[in-house]
C-alpha cells in the first residue's frame, strides 16, 4: 500500500516543471549536461526532481542552504545516476550540508571531513569541498560523486564496494575486476592511477573509482579497460570528456593526459536537449 502511494506521489512529482533557477544553476556549475543525449538528459532531470523534492535538506550549524546550493549538489548526484533506475537512491533520505569543512571530536581520522555517507541514508557534505570539486571537474576529486557512490554501494544493504547490479551474471566479472585493481592498489600503491584513498577498503575503492570514471574517463579506460567496462555497464552511460576551463589538468602520475578536461566536440544545440 505504502509502495503504491509512493509510486503515485513520485509520478506526480515527475510531471511538475522545474523552476528557471535550476536551469541557471546547472548551466553555471555543470555545463556537461548540455552534452547529454536525450535519454540521458531525461534520466538526469527525473533524478534531479527526486533528489530536490523527495529528500530532506538540512543546513548544519546555521549554514543557509538556498535553492541554488541545493540544485548544485543534487545535479551532481543526478549526473552520476542518469543511466540508472529512479529507485537507486531510495535508501538515501537526507543531505546535511556544512558551510565549512567539519571535524568530529570522536573521529579516528584527524583533520576536517569533506563528506560522509551513513548506512541510515544521510549524506553529509562540506560546501567548500563541494565547490572545490566543481572548480576542477577533471581531477577525480568530487565529494558529491564520492558520497553518493557510497549510497549506491549501500543499495545492496552493505558498504562493500558492490551496489545492486543489473543482472545476476554481472556479479562475477564485477568482483573479479574490482578485486584485481583493489589488490593491485594495495600491493603497488606507487603505480596506482586511482587516488590511494581507495586502498582503505572495497567501499572506498568503489567510491574513488567512481570519481575517476566520471572525471578522468580517459585515464581509467586507458589504464584499466576492464574496470572501465564494468563501471560503464553499471552506470549505464559512457562518461565523456568534461568541458572545463581549468588552467592545468593535474594528472595523478606523469602528466601525460593534457587533453583531459576539454570537449572533443562542441555542445549540441540545447533545443535538442530535453533538460533545457
Ligand atoms: Zn568514502
């Protein structure tokens, strides 16, 4: 019964049109949306509505969480889920956003925290860290992608680096490939093309691999074509070169990837894009 009510509410919600302000925020902070194919743009828009209108948004310690800030955060989560079913974030309930990096008095890790995902469905973010991620969209550091990857991971009930995959036959190749690169990262950290934060455990590996898949697709497809293929099959999209105006695209190792970050083709006419 409750499922039916939720379904009905969601259908009504998806029929609503979005405020102009959302388009302004997305255009400003996530210009890559202009490159989405029509099905991807429709997936993006539906996820964006669900994230904005179904989730609870809380500004922590007096941080004023305005609509522009919310859309900027939600758009990144919608971007990564645009090829996934609309139910993928159902275990996620709320965003708690701090106006600065936060520190837990009882945390084992010293220093400020940029984001956290909890098993009960809360995602905590530092707004300055979110902005930092947006400023360099081709570096493989993005706290929203990272924490929402943990939420996807948790869709299976555990933080174990394996979200609910689309087919039963997907699990074996996923486990084989992820285990291979996770072990390689632990055994040979000096050779890793991924952020070494991923060596912490399988869940962090998936979160870090997700950041790289979306922000450094050329590097992942070059260094680990089989990992790239598993992530592409799961996310249901081909990540693309991100249009950005960074002065330098820091690559993790030898600076061999200068072209990362630049679009290969000019954006198509926005009139063809159902988001705009
Ligand atoms: Zn993490």
